[in-house]
């Protein structure tokens, strides 16, 4: 049983890569964007960046989904921006890792554990901006991309993660993630068998 979060800034291809990988492996797939409350969606459509207070209830809901699938013994892939370390810790450990004091949110709890593996889709601002310019029917305004890069906190130990370059096709990215999962012993079947899906 594996819990994967495919993460990165808007336009990095989280949903595309995550859904392709889930289809290939036969795992469940969730897109975090589908779980934003209406207020968050409206703010993003107006070009207003979300703050921590906007994101925390949403992240807690996503944590609950991951834990529900873990309890059911179901491997799952979640596409989610997860830009800050605190956001990733909430996905792993839930609401207990933060508390509100006025407008400030402070971290609590232990370091992120290894039960969730983060797959960071990493690309330059120029590459991702060119993708966003071609995107239709998405509520993230392209001008918010700079704020996403400003918010992004690089992954580091003890976080459990793999970084994958976006300078490749979707099929190449999916294959690279699959091989990395095999090396991390996330599943027992060899990659050659998984390639047959």
C-alpha cells in the first residue's frame, strides 16, 4: 500500500502525471483541486493568492482522504500543490501539526514521516508559464505563477520525496516515477510486470 502526492506549482502537470500513473498502476487517483471550497476557487479565479487560513481546512480534508485509503489498504495518488513544508506536514499528519494564534500559524509536532511519498514535478518558471498560457478552463490565473514559486519551499530530509524534471514527455515522467518507486521498494512486482498494465 502506497500513498503518493504528486506536487508542484500550478501548470506543472500534477493532474496529468498523477492520473496517468494511477491508471498505469491501477491505483486510486484524487485531484486536490476538486476539494477546494467555493470561496477558494473564487479567490484564485480573481487572481488572489490563497493564504494559510484558506488552505488548512482543505489540506486537512485531503489528509483525511489519504488516511481513509490507508486504512482500507488502498494505494492512492493525490495531485496537490503542497508548496510549503507545513502544508506537506498537514497532508502527512493532519490538523495536529498546526495551531492558530491570531493570524499566525505555527508548526507543531514531529518531523514529517515517511508514510507519504512526495513526487515533486520540477520545472523552470519559463516552461511552466508557457504551459499555463495554453491552458483553458482552469481557475488558476497565470499571473499567480510568480506567487506560487515564491511560496514553494524545497523538499528536504526528513521528508520522503523524489524530484522529477519536467523537461520530458508525460510518458517518460511516469516511467521515471515508476522506476523510482521500484527502487524504493514501494511495490513487490518488478517494473517489467507493471509496464504490461
